[in-house]
């Protein structure tokens, strides 16, 4: 499947200070959520998966939201622009109420969405970003998270709203 | 300087604008600055102050003890957020850097950026460009048992293209004396698709009945 | 934030949403789960399934909701690693499978993504019984199953492809579907609509659109199908089934093989009259009674008599004590009308057509124990007896009926002779008894703008006294009976659906008398000039025909404890067998044997349209005889395309392809090469058999196919049963191909022994095939046994594969079993039954005549040009003009010639 999965798993494993588990669980690299979930849970950073079942469900909900609505249902087929922007608007409105994607704080959902959105935001115009201020604010927060590496070294500039 | 009276609507408005593009009062982690302003606001603001509300709820989700353990030293309330009157940033790549920490913040951001560029370059030199490649095994079936499979193989190997490298092959018996050609190749994903391979091989229509992808693995 | 009205921990979703089904299954497994279903009326009210968490967050990702519910419940401890496996499949379902299925359903043709998903799942299930087997059912199984259900819908063209191309998926799917918790979840989550509910949720724009997409997708899917079958039949079996056979399987199968036929049961000898034997499995099988004055077409034949015959032959081979009853349904207006038309009495008409029916079924090798008729004294006696029981129990009501009288025909019009606009769905060509479009039963007088179907004039309404069966009073016992029968017996999906919707709508009193002469007379004073309505009367024919077979018929029909009743029909007959007839029998208060199992087929189309006697489209029973193709080949093909879960089509080109690929190249080839080789290299004697490891793996695989065959036939999956036989011969072919006995026999002693064992095994596989094939192709079965000189005691289907041909057994003369049918013959036949025989004849004749006319003109013109040239006096213009005329004529001829030539189909390369 999509090669970016490999990239994401590799970088997450660096961040978690843990080997990539694909051989332990016997499946390939075409399953971003299940592989990263397992490797996070079995790493010293298991709290990134939430501490209660409710948190866990919410975190996973947003990762699924990203996988199905933003990354594209089929990774090799990019989503039509209107659909992508519909989903981004939804995320933007969600993030108007949250500092992090999931209510409990910084979690795996922030990391995976950060990986994925980096590629999208880097290609966006200033005015497009202005329509997604809450995503930009959240993204800027996450890209300053220590040791977290984005998709590429390019820094995403986030528009300022406060003058 | 400061947000003014945080109990007044003007003060909350000012704080709301300040937090529209920031998660925390200072920097990228909760700090004593957040505690100071949090205490100044005192209670959850109305929903018209969406940014304040978001931030307030987040800070409120910590216990008092946790808040006390936030880094930094509390300063007088009016020393936070004063830059709301400063000029807009000079360019896009600038960061929201305010007050006394400006220089330091910028230097920190620059350092992270340089680190990343260095890491990226290092990686690039080690692993020259990440080219996505796939290993494909194709099953090529002939029309009948009289087809010269050697010829089939020879024809298939005549297909040349940028990003295509033929690998090992063998003849696998099917039934009634018919054999199929199983041949592997490595392709660069950007340059060669399976459609191309299938089309090119079925072009030998006198020899080839069908082509199927038997395996497809990312390298 | 918690402004949603849903209560915390309760799931809410729309009926028909496959995601809701996932939750509904979990609820069946754990009843404490709370689910609220909501009706989805249009696109806007379509909302995804949702769950409000106690932290105020509303989850809408279906699989995450399920995961939450399962984890919350606690239950068996599942390790992190097992959760990782489950999560993998949850993610796979949400990201790959579900989108692929939705787009395939919408386009009604399987997308490449779907096929690749299915291939992946198939290969996973080849080595695993369940998707994840850490528990009784894992969440992964529930979630994938629920999504796959959508393509099981009868509306969908995809389900049969799956059953055929992905046997492991099909097997896994069925094993869960058989679990009552899964099936009740299907009803619960679809608002009792079954498959259709889910289908409508995805494609809500009504039946009109789905129909057009169905036909639209047909061409594509059949092409894709063709391609896949071609490649599938080219695969060697060992590569497609994998090597997941363990030593335990080998030991078990080989133990039975080594023990030989002694442990197997012996075939039972049947002597008439066959009567139920206490303590045995007594099986009473009926096929829907064909209406006497129609010549049955291939669709009718596969729909009832042939399907019943396959089951009966199978049941006999399983040593069930089996009786197969059928006959012609003879009473009714149609017969009266036909009699008038042909200047005969109704009785003479029935005699004439009864003979025709008998001949056709005999030709098709349908082995009834009795093929009777309904116009007998037994019918009158039993029908009247049932009537009096109902009358005594106060279940007969008297009422006046508005009836339609056609003044121009001077006849009360029976329901089927009135057409008009359906009062329910406004379909313009509804019949007086039933609407073909919405399937609802209609009282003829309710039709809008009624017209006489014979003369098209508008009938007048007249009052007439009639008797009614008060079905309302029987609603509750019939409902109880149906529930019990559905849960205990084998019911086709469509039969369950039709019955449930009938009972849900509530039963109404139904008229059981008619103003006719040709029928069973009503015995009640004041009504003696009337006869019983055909649908009250006809099912009683099953009983009266049995009574004609034996005077001890009550041992079959009043013996529900010891008799299992199996009924075969097409789906239009379902309500009369599952609601009306059981109501009648239950109403008598007598303990009749009631339907236990029902197999109801969908419709078989002919090429791209329907069979039509009046237009001469399609193959009718008598035509089949005339084509010179043996009956067994028809039986094979009809069963191969048996419309089990959806409509299918008889297509000549497919017919020829199946004959040539499956029968000739696969099955026939295997039997013939095995026998010929034994004859040439082993002097026609079965060699010493010391089975190698590879041989015993084949024994295991054959045993597995055999057991799959038994399961299919028990569940009336006759299409799939046939595929298991073909898989066995494919295994045999692959085994021979892989070991090349023709080389081994030239080798040393050990190699010779290997070759001998292999051939001995293959001969015994041929023998097994001959037995399993008997229900499908009885003559071919006999021919194979003849060539094998197989002992008659091999004619038994046991759960294990045992050798009936011992070392030293002498076989007979090997001969080819099947003939190749060429494309030209197929095209010929296709043309012959296309219904445009006259038309095409005329047009091509016209083509011929215009062609010769053109040729004559051409010759004439050529002469003109020649003489002009010869004279040398013509101007250049005149000459050019005449030459142009000549060229024009030549061109015309050339075009018509080319168009004739291009009709021949070129070889397809892709």
C-alpha cells in the first residue's frame, strides 16, 4: 500500500524509542492505525493511547477520521478537493474547542494527524490557511513538540490572526 | 501591556484575540503564565470568547497541584500578552514571538529548523532520495501447450523501459501440459505501473493469452 | 457539547445501515448493549451510527463504537497482541473493504479494489477458520461479516461470484450466517426487511433505478466473470487451495480409506409403495405442480422439478427413505378457454398436455415416484374433506363478491384473465390475482381500469355469493408455526422474506370459490354450482396425488412427527406454500405434515430477456429434445446457473463454454485419461495401491470437497454442490499432471508402484465422482460406472472417501463422455430460439434478393461500359458517368458482402 505509511511508522518508532513492531504482529505496513497503536501501547509512551476506554475510543475515532476523510479512503486515490476541505472544516471547528485533537491532551491522534496534515498544509496558500485558523494554531503547537519530526524538514508557517 | 481587566469584556476580548493563534500564554507548553492568567480570568468565560474558553477548559482540566508544577515563574498579570499591539510579523515564516522572549524564541525556532535541515541532509546523503520501488511477479499464460515458452520469455524480456528491471523467471506447469511463465521484476512506482506491464506483454497476442499480477510488494 | 439527545452508552443508527448491523450483532451476543434504531426516510435523515460517551464525546466511527462496546463489556481477556490482530482487520474493513463494497454495489459490478480485498481475505481464511480466532467470535469477524452481507443481497450480482471464486470466504460467511444470533441481528437492523433493507439504504432511489443498473452492469460483469472462470480453470488446484492440511487430517482420512467400503452403509433397495419407516429419516419431497396447458420452459424445469429431482436423488444416495411427488395442476379457467379454442373438452385437453408433460420430464430424467394429476376422484374427496373440517370449525365465511363479468366473452373473469392498474403501486399491467411489480395480492375488482385479457373490453361488476377462508383467525397459530419451521428447517432467503412480510402485514379472509365448471365441486348446499378456487385446491393436489400412489397416504401426510416435508418451487409460489396451504391444514385441526424445508428459486432468464411462449423466445421442454444435445448436458448447465440467490440467465454461448471447459476439458478429460491409462499400462486392472504422502493429501482434499458437497446439498445449494464435484476432478487432473505417471511407468520398480498407486487412487476418485454426479447427471453417472465396471454398492454418499475399486478389479472400455459443442452450433441454436425466426428469415431473404438484383444491375452496367468503350464514340463525360455508376454498384455490393462477412465473431484476444 501507500509508501507514506512506512515513513510514518519509522518516524513514530524513533519518537517512541521503540522498534517498529510489524514483524511481531505479523502484518504488513498497510495498516497505520493498528500498527502504530500497538507500537505505542507497547512503548514507554503508552499514555499516548489514552488512560481510559473513553479517551482511547475518542483518540481512535479521530485517527479513523483522518484515515477515511482526510488521507483518502483509498490511499492511492487522493480525495476530491471539496471533500477534503469539508473534512478539514469539520476538524477546524472541532479544534476551535480543543487544544489537542482528543479531549484528554496530547495523544497519538495528534501525532498521526500532524504527520498527515503536514503535507497538506505545506502546499496551502495563505488565504486557505486563514480559513482553517484553528487547525493552524493546533499544528503550530504540535510542530513545536520536542523530538517530533514532521513529514519533511520544511516548516509550516501559520498565519497570525491576532494583530 | 497586558490584557487589561480580565473580568471585563474588553479584557476577555483582548485575551481571546491573543489566544486565537496560540495554545498557551507563553511558548508551546503550559507554564506559570497560564496559571497567572487562568487565575486572573477566574471562571469559565462565555462562549463568545471561543479561544479563551478552549484554553480555559484545558488549563482547568489540570489539578491545582499539577498547575503549580508548571514550569516558569509567575509574573505580574499585566506583563503577559502585551505584544498584542505590536506590529504584524514581517514575513510568513515568522513565529508568534512576543515580549521579552522574542529573541530567545526565534533562536530556538531557528535552531530546530537548522537541526531538521541538517538531519534531512544527513539522511539524504546516506540514503539518496527515497525512491518507491516495487517487486512484481507476473503470471503470463500462453494460448496452448504448443506455444514456445522460451520465446514468450524472450519476448517479455525485450520490453524495456525507464524504471523497469526484469528479474528471475521460471515455467510453472498448469494443466494438460500447459506451462505458464512466472517472471519477476522491480519497478519504480512513479515510472512503471502494472497496467503498462500487462499491456506491453499482452501485445504479443499470438503467444500470450493473459497476464496476471501474482504478487506485488513494496521494496 | 452534550446537546445530543442520545443517552450515554446507547448506540443510535439508521435501519439498513451496515454499520448498525455490526452493533446489532454485538447486541445479540450481549443483550445489555442499548441500541436505538431510527427510520431513514431520505438522504438528509441518513445519519451515521453514533454513540455518546460519558466524557461528552460523540463517536461516529462505527468500528470504534463496536470496539468500545466489546472492551467495556470486559468478558474474556484478550491480549494486546490479539487486539492488534483484531484492530488490523477493523482498520482493513473501514479503509479498504467497505469503500470497495459500497462502490461495487452502487455500480453493481465488482471493482478491482473489491477483488483484491476478497483475494486477501480468501487467502487469510485459507489458513484460518475465523478472521481472528481468539474468542468464539472476534469483533473482526462480526465487522467484516456485516459489511459483506451487503453483497449477499439477492439484488446484487456479486454474491454468486463470491461463492464461486472465494470458497473459503463463502464457507466462513455461511458458518456465521447459520448462527441464529447473526440472522436475528440482520432482521433487527433492517427493520425486518432482510438484505433488501441494507441494499435500499445504500441505493435508496427505488426499485426503478436499481433495475436499470442491474441490466446495465450485466454485460460488464459477465465479461469479467468469463475471464475469471477461464483463469480459474487454468489454475492447478494445489496452488488454489494451499497446503493447510495437517497430519491429523491425513490420519483420519487415511483411516477411512484403509478400512475400505466395509464400514460404509450399503445402498437401500427401494420397493413401492415407499412408506415412512419409524426411526428413519423419512423425506417427503414435492415439486410445484406445473400448470397443465403450458409447455414448461427451461426456467420452469430448473425452478421446481429438476431442483426437486437433484435433492431426491441425493437423499436416496444418503439412504433417506424418500418419496418424490409431483403432477399436473389441471383445473381452472385457462384450461376451459383452451378447450374451447381447440374444440375439445377440458378433460381431453388435460389428457393431451399431461402426456406432453410426462414425456418432457421423462426425457429430462426426472425420477418421480409418482407423476400424477389433480383432476382425480381422490382430489375431490380430500379437498371436500378438508373443506368440511374447516366448515365445522367455523373457519368458512359466506359473503357476496363483486365479480367481473366480461359481456363480450360472456364469462365471469377469473383473476388471471383480468388486467389493469395495480391499486397499490400503479403498475399498469397488474394481473387480477397478483401484481408482478410489487408482488402484492390483489382482488380483481380492486384493479383500476380493468380489462378482459382475452378481448380487452371493459368487464362489468356483478355480485355473486362466495365462501371465504377466515385466515384472520388463523394468524396466530400460523405465525407460531412459521417461526418454528424457519428456525428449525432450511428455508431459502427469499422464502423467509416473503413469508415474514406476509405475516407482518396480517392475514385477511380469502375467497376459496369460483364461478366455474372445471374444478373440484364445492359440496356445500347453495354453492354446488361453484368450484374451489385453484389456490385452495391445487396444493391439496400433493396429498391427492400421494393418495393415488398409495392408499396409505396418511402415513406420509398426517405424520408430522416422522416425516420431513421438503417443497421445491419458484419464488412466485412461496406464499401459497408457506402461508395459505399451511393455514388451510392447520385450520382443519388435523395433525397434517406441514412444510419443514423450502427451496424457492429466483427466475431464470433467457439470454438477455425472458422466456416467452407467445414470442417463441427461449427453449421449451419439447425444443430441448429436438436440439440433439443430451438431457444430462441441459441438466448440468441449468444446475450450474440455478437462480439460487438472484436471477440468472440461460445463455447459449455460456452453455457451450461450460460444456467445453468444465465437462469436456475438466471432468471428461480426467475420467478418460485415467481409464485409458489403466487400460494401456496396467492391462485394464486396478494396480496395487500403496498411497504416497502426496496421494494421501489428495485423499484429504477430496474428502473435504465431499463434505462440502454434502453440506451444500443438505442446504439446497445445488449450484455450489456441483462446483465441489468439478473441484474434485480438478484435483485429480492436477495430481496426474504433477506426478506424470506416463514417465513413472517407464522408470524403476518403485516408480512403477508410485504410478500404479496414483492411477488406482484416480480410478477411485472417478468412482466417487460418478456417485456424486448422479443427482446432477444420472446418465453420465451410469456411463462412468459402466466404464469402471463399478460395483452397485458404491452408490451411496458417505461422509468419507473410500475405495470401491480394489486392486485387481477389471475396468471396462474407456470412451469419451462428452462431445465438444462448437461455436457455430451455439450461434445456430441461439438464432433458432431467439423468437425472430420468421423475421430474420424474411430479412435475410430480402438481403439475398436485393443482392442478386444488384449483381444483375452490375452485370448490366458493366455491359454498358464495355459497349461504350468498344464503340469509341462516347464522350469522356458519358463514359466517366457510366463508370461512376458501375463503381457505385460495385461499392454497394462490396459493402453488403462485407457486412455479411463481419457477422462472424473474431477470436477475442483479451
